[in-house]
C-alpha cells in the first residue's frame, strides 16, 4: 500500500504540473545570472566548474562570469583564456563568493560559507552528510539555496555528472592497473592485455554500474580476460548487452569471487552502496590469497572501499602493499585528469545554467525541472533533504510540497 506521505507527495507533484491561471505571455522572462567560479582549495582537487569555452557561451547569452585568478590553473586553463572568453578575473577571493550563484566542484569550507551573501545560491558536491552539523546550520542561517550536483537528474532519471565522473574513473582504473603491473613501476613486468601465444592477464571487476562498465570496456580493449561480479543480475545482463560480447559474469557469491581473485592479475572495486558506506565485499583473507604482485584499484574508496584491506591514499603517495598485493586507493580519481574532468563537468553545467537564465532564475528552474529539484538540499534556508534532517535531528520540508504551496 502507498503510505499517506507518498500519496501527499504524489499529489503535490501533480498539482505543480497543473496549468495555472495567468496573463497571456508576451515574452519569456529571462534572468541575467552572475556566476562565481572560485579556485578550489581542497587537497589535490584539480578540477574547475567551468572551462573558458563554456564561459564564452554564457557571456554571449548575457550572463556575467567572475573567475578567481588561477581557478583553472590545475586543469591547465589560464586566466588569459578566461579573460578572452569574456570573464572578469577576480584577484580578491571574496568577490567571487559574493556572486548571486557560486559554482564549485568540492564542498564549501567554513571560511567560504562566511564570504557568501545571504539568499545566494550554491551548486557544488555538498556532501553535507560528512560535514559537521555546524556547516549545514551556517548555510541555513544565511537562507541559502544549496544544490548538490551529485544528485541532479536528467529527464531519464540518470545522474549525468556522477555518470560522467564514473566513466572517467572506470577508464582510469585500467590505465592505473596497467602502470603498476609494469616493471617501470616495480610491478611484475606484465602487459595488461593479450599477445599471441601468451595467456591474457585476468581482470576481476566488482560492480556492473557505470564505473564497472567502462573499466570492463577498457580492459577488453587491452585484450584482457574480464570477469564481472555484481549483486544485480539486471545490471550484469545490461552490461553484457552494452559491451556487445559475452563475458564472464556472476552474482557476488563468496566462493566464486574467491576463486576469481586467486587467479586475477588485477581487481577493480567499482561497487557503490545505495546509502552511506560501500559494503565490504572482499575480506582480508581473500586478499591474502591473491597472487604476489597483483594490483587492486579500489574506486569505491570514495565511500569507504569494498576491500577490507583498503586504506585511503593520495595522488602523491598513491599505493601501498599488503600481502604483496599493490593497493591503489586514491579517492577522486577523476581529479588526476583535471582537464578532461573539467570539460566533462562544464558540458553539463553550461546548458543547465543557460536553462536557468531562460526560465527566470534558480527558483523557477527548481519549480519547473524535477531532475534539478532532486539535487536541492536547502531552499532559502529551509532544509529539504530528509536524510540530512534525520541525521542531524533538524526540521525539514519536502521540496515537492514546498513548491506545491506556491
């Protein structure tokens, strides 16, 4: 049976979509956006929210873009390129954060929140669930509207930015594994792939989502023997169809996974928990039984890791060994290819911002676009995310019910 809460939410969504009485439209009410692009200060974050080509498109459509000096440097985009695209270069960090809309890649720091204006808009990977309760309260006290790009959906219900970063991470995992198998990185001296007359290297991928799919494609492209495990037979079947060939697939069963890992040269953790921490799939004992010199790339380390032996590393010191197995456990792999990742982000943000301007601003887009609304954590200081409300024991309102009242 449908709960009363779900029924009320469905009713609110239907009401929001009903035709409203209004005067005959004589012209679209456009809004000129003022967009601030700060320099990311999070450790080893090399991405930037907008690249110069996207800035040029936004400026040509009447929007103002203010870019903090050196904001794109780590992604190899210079201030001059932004200036030539029509952006204003800000040498005072505070100027960027006082824009009506601040677009960041990483979550905001306490100092950054302090610089923002009241009732402004923030788009970033908020990750408020891992931030202190005080961070959320500071955003609420400023009556801000905060949107997490992690949870913005497109019209098909797909998370486009998460998917784009997942594609990058999956491809990178295979390149990283190939590097640490080679003698140049003090590996076994194995070629990831297949040469006539030589047995192919074996790659085990745990997870058949976006990351797992692109890791699978990359490994198959090298000529490796690939085995994919997942909890869902649907995802495994979809993977088979998408890659266009029959590969070894299995639901996650302890003994079957143990046997596959014992002969694997590479193991890639690409599974994502539905909520909170990623479940631990591979035990300490299973890692101990892997071949000497084999390589683990745990992409799931962003959410805790799916290998019991995984410990967070960084781009400066990316690996360690346990049981003579190389472990690569760097969160945010996409940041290692900052230029590609920034272009991918910008390609999604740009049409979103253009649509926001066309529809009359952020509030109007939230009301009209259900996928964008899905990413809203705060609206004018009101908490609209149930999970955060329960986690921090704070009052919250359903975003659909909130807009149905307007």
